[in-house]
């Protein structure tokens, strides 16, 4: 049976609670990701910042604020003030089917993967899409 550790992403971008919204936005754009785990100085998971969190914290374009002003605002907002702390997580040894059911049932887009409070990976919808593509390619090759 496949387990979370067989599919999770382990090459992670993380931030500390004192990093800024500007850093989070930059990492998301450069890494083309939508979730950033927040860790303490011992890599213990303490929260999560999502693309939606950043959009919620951003002043609307309708407010007619120029990019420079928005950048200044972003640089002054610590991720601590926008991160989610009530985040469901999973363990590397959890069965993949169980983790998928949690994502689907709760409409989560990711599950941080923790082992003894330490962040060891993240499991995202994109990981499942990649698995689906691989399985479909294998089926095509068999046919």
C-alpha cells in the first residue's frame, strides 16, 4: 500500500514567523507554489500561509494603490499575522488513500507532513495529479 512518504514533496520552501508577507509572495511566485509552511528555529511546524491568505491580506486593486505602496505594506506585515495555525497535518506512514480522503472531505489543498513535530514534507493536490498522470501513462503503455 502506498504511503504519504511515497508521494510527498520533501524539497520545501519554508518561512519563519518573523518573515514578511513580501517574502511569502516572492517565494510563491518564484517557486510557483501555493502553500508555505511556517517553522520555528528547530524546523517544528507552527503554521501555514496559503496563496488565499496572501490575497486576503493584499489591498484590493480597486483601492487604487500603486505597486510600490503595496510592496511597502507587504514588507511590514509579518507572516505571523496572516498564517493559519489550525492546520490539519499527516504522518509519513499514513496510507495515501487515507490522506487523499482527508483532502477531499475537508476540501484542503495540502497537508503538511510531520514526524515528531518536525516538518518533513508536504502533500498537495498537485502531487495527486502527478500520480494520476503517471498511472494513466502506465495504463496507456500496457494497452
